[in-house]
């Protein structure tokens, strides 16, 4: 009898854990679909070392030089004060002047 009760409780706990995992996965998938750049930025910030970030920047610089028809390559940092209006001005200026803005 005790074995049956323990088995029932273990099965109940496992079922709850599976439901929460599926729910968690759904939430993460939804956020990734709505804000892919934000979640990518957070992933890179926490899981890439400094050397990998430097290599990534080198690739972006290579693309900027090798592909002159690219209108703009914009790197936005994690500063929450950065706003869409400022980004829009920067992109428009870059397109008007034909120069890539690099900081």
C-alpha cells in the first residue's frame, strides 16, 4: 500500500514538472518570436567570451569593407537609454551620406 502511494506521488510530481517545462518552453518561444534581437543580445552577453565577441566584430568590419553596397551596419549596445528615435536618426544619416557609422 505504501509503495502504491509513493508511486502515485512520484508520478504526480513528474506530471507537474512536465507541464511547467512545456509552459516555460512556450513562454521562451513566444518572447524569442516577439523580440529576437533582445534575446539574442542577452544570450551573447552571457554565453560568449570576450574573444568570441572580438571575432564577431571583426567579421562585421570585414562585411562592411567587402560589401560596399551594404547601406549600414548598426551596433547597438545594451544601454537602455538608447531609443528608437536616435537609432532612426543614425540610420537615416548613414543612408544619406553613404557611410557606415562605426563606434
